[in-house]
């Protein structure tokens, strides 16, 4: 125990003497939160819509002014279909082209069910879907009102409608920031716990200090905890720091128990540190380790449900996610912060990550013995 | 006592050490000489329990380096060939760290390291990475000594250090030896062979000889002459061209020359060469062989026997 404490003290000295360390710990989270939370958003806030109005009727003009009146839409109108519309779509000048064919109003009055065409730039499929949804709803809405006016005296009878009123639970304003922020925290905590601790271990190998350490009575069960505990503490501190910043800047809700969150994070950190330690036994230099990390970080992160829900991934991807510790943490941190889930709700994740931590750590320690 | 018994070690195809046997007495200062790649570091790494021999056994003060490696690690001090302390910790912090993991303090063993540490003490607040080569070496030695080991193992401690500091370093080692410590140090500099009580010569993984400097000199079978001229390099070529020559080596400003036969008329040969006028005045006098001559002879012997066996195959 005394030996572990000596190593921990030495590690903290070195960590805080490293000029890169304090910015990584304190500046990086703030920047990441500000940049990623604002920038990495799926919300569509700006739509360049080109309307090809070949009808030039009262109806078409009213529809256009309705669209143009919305903050989100930047509408420009041209009278004839043809190359220009395509060119604008191709040149990224327009996100979508709404085409109102000639004699649209006339056909509508005659009850001929005429068709409007919406062409979308679907390079970003998700955004295209959202633009389609918005535009469609506005057009339908407009159409219904217009029809009600038009058929007020008509005797065709009432249109039966069922209305569905959505209530958005846990995130009633559909605030994307509150969804993203816990995800960013996952990244931050993981980088601290997994990356920095592993790179620190490899550094001893790379600069040869491990050689001197190995001839001392320091044993594996002194050295590994002595190396990891400082980063475990720093990572938990990072979570606290990130939460505070998130609360100050974005009022991210903390509905569940913080104790539970920190408890889960502690175990989660052990599992990712196990991975880091394992990779550290393979890599000889910090550079080699970096390359391995790029691979693991990217794969695990993209699959973790940071941007896209895990549930909509194919079955095989969901299977792979069982060995992805990021995915567990991503789910749990959102459950606790946004939904206020309790221990019983996260018990399956808690069990999995505990088993994961034990397996990963045993594997890493076993390999560590073989390599030194 | 250090007992090294028929130790073999190979890395893949390369035989780093073959059949090395050596005994080192308590309190002895033993110098292991050998060119780069001779296997010095491999032998030392096995000695300090970092590497396991393929065959053979090593015992240090009655403890086996494989079986009892844990006990041994508290009794040995090791200074690796490359600087292996924390460059971002200060001189004092490094020393403190190593003292504390051995469960001791700087103060307790200060008398042991005083002579070495006093040179770097004025810089104790400086990060170890920013020290000069000589100071790094003194710090590394201090750290290896701070737990008062029974055996001190130094892998090429003087490599990359200037001549004056090298000399000073060996004097420091002599002083440490007086504390009753067994010291084994390696070097690639032939002239440092005389610094120890005994020297061993390691060549291509084989220990060719281990004895006192005096005995090693006696191993040399030929008469030895030290010759000077105004064009030593050309003279060396000329001497080597003679069939009567056993060896001729440049040795500082002189040529160490050995004819095969004891009664060879050296004067005659030299006056003949002098008469050509190519070398200016040549003077030769009989001298004792240096250790380097013996080592050179021994290593040539190995190469000779290898080429011979190669030819008969």
C-alpha cells in the first residue's frame, strides 16, 4: 500500500508538471462542449428553398408567402422549371426545390388532386428527411386551411380527423443540447481514463524508465494501481467539472442521483482502463498506441449512440455494441441525467460493465506479466 | 559471490551469449570489456533479474536470479546503459523516489552517496532531463546506490562521458568498493580494463578470459615492441606486410609490434625500412604488452579458429 502511494504521488507530480496536462484537463472540456454541443446538432435551422412557381395563381402566391414568412425558410422564386432549378440544387445554393406545376389552382378547384413536387438535396439524408417533413407539414396545413375556406359552403361533408397530440417526455423542448452534452461527457471521461493512462504507461517503456523500475521491489500489483489511480481520480474530477460547465452553460438537467452516476462511472473507468492497459502492453511506443487508439475510439464512439440511436442499428451492430463499453456509458449517463433513472433501471448495464471491467483487467494484467 | 554457470542466451537466430561461466568474489571490482554487441548488456540484464537465461544458472550471494528474483531485487543496484530516470522529475525527487520505494531515505544513506551526490546537489531542483551527460551519470549512480545494495551492476557507465569525468568516475567506484560492495561494470573502452581488480573479455557472446590485468598481460605469447616513426600509418602497413610479423597495431602515437619469434632481429628489419626513407627515423624498444594487445590477440584467435573450421567444413 505504501509503495502504491509513493507511485501515485510521483505520478501526480509528473502529471501536473506536464505543460500539456492542465489545458487538456480544463480547457478541452469547455471547448469541446461549446463547439460540439452547438455544432454537432441534427436540428435543421436553415433551409434554402427554391420555389418554381409555374402556376402564378393566388393559391401559389399565398403558399409561397406562407413559407417565406417562416424564420427557418429562405425562399426564392423562379417562374419556370428547367435547368436553373437543377443548377441551384447542384451548386449547393438550394436545399430543396418545390415545384408548383401550371394550372395547379385550377386543377385543385376542379378536384383533380394535382401533385406538387419536392426535390431534395439528399447528400445528408437525415437533413433531407427533416426538410421533407417540415415542408410537407406546412403545405398540408396550408392546404387544409385553404380547403376549409373553399369548401365552407360546400356540401361534401366533414372530413373526419383523428388528432394525435405528442408529449415529449424527458426532454420536453426537444433540446438537442441536452441530448448531446452527456455524450460529450462520455468522450471526455473516456479520453482521460483510457487514453492518458495508457499513454503514460507506454511512455515509461519508451523512455526506458521501466527498466529501472523493474529492478526495484515494485511489483505488478503496486505499479498498475499506482499508474491508474491518478487518472481514475482525474477522470472522475473531469466528469464533475464537465457537469458543472454543462449546468452553467446549458442548464443540463440532473434528474437522477449524482452518486449513482459517479458510481457507474467509477466502474466504467475500470473497464476502459483495462482496454487501455491491454493496448499499452502491445504498443512499444506512444505513437503506436495513438494509432491503435484512433481505431478503437472511432469505432466505439460511432457505434456507441453518440449521434444515432443504437436501437436503429442493424442487429449485428447491436451485437458488437455488447463489447463496446462506450455504448453502456452513453446509455446510462443519459438515463440518469435526463430521465432520472435509478439503480434498478440501470442494473443490467451496471452488471455488464462490471463483468466487462473484470474480464478486461484480468486480460490486461495477464498480458502485462507476459511482456515484462 | 556471483556464480555464473554455463549461461546461454539467444534471441531468435542470434546467439547473444554462449557458455559463459564466471565467478566474482565479494567486494571485488570486476570490469567486463567487450566491443558493442558482444553480449555485455544481455549478461547484465540476466544478472539483475530482467532476463532469464536459456540454459545455465546465475547465483548472486546465494540467491538464484530466476528462483529468488524478488529477494535479489532489494539487494542489487543497477544502472542501465541508457539514462533511465524520470527526466521530468528533479534530481532530488528522483533520488527521493528511489529511496522511498526501497523503504529508506536519502538521509540514512547519505554517507554512501555523498562523494558523488555533492557534485550534483547544487542542481537538485533541476529536472533530471536537463542535466549534462556527466551529471546524469552521477545521478543514476546515486539512485542505484541509495538503498545500499550488496551488488552494484553498471552497464557501460562511462559511455558518452568525457575523458576527465571517466577517470573521476572510476575513482568514485573504487571508493564505493571500500564500503564492501561487489561491483561489476562493463565498458567498451579497452583502456578502462585496468581499472578493476579483474577484467573479463567478452567477444561475440563468449567470455574469452577473466583474470587480473597482470595475468592477462602474461597471456600474450609474443615479444612486444613499441615503435615510433614520422609516418606511423605507412610503417604499420609495411610491418604487416612482413611474413615474420605476428601482429602490429596502432597504439596511440606508437605502433605495438610483435614478431612471431622471440629472437627475431627487429633492429635489422627497422634499419632496412628506415633506409627506404619513407618513414623518417624509426625507433623501437622492447616493452610489456598492454591489456588491449592481449584482448586483440584473444579475439583474433577466435576469428582464426572460426575461419579454419569454416574452411574444413
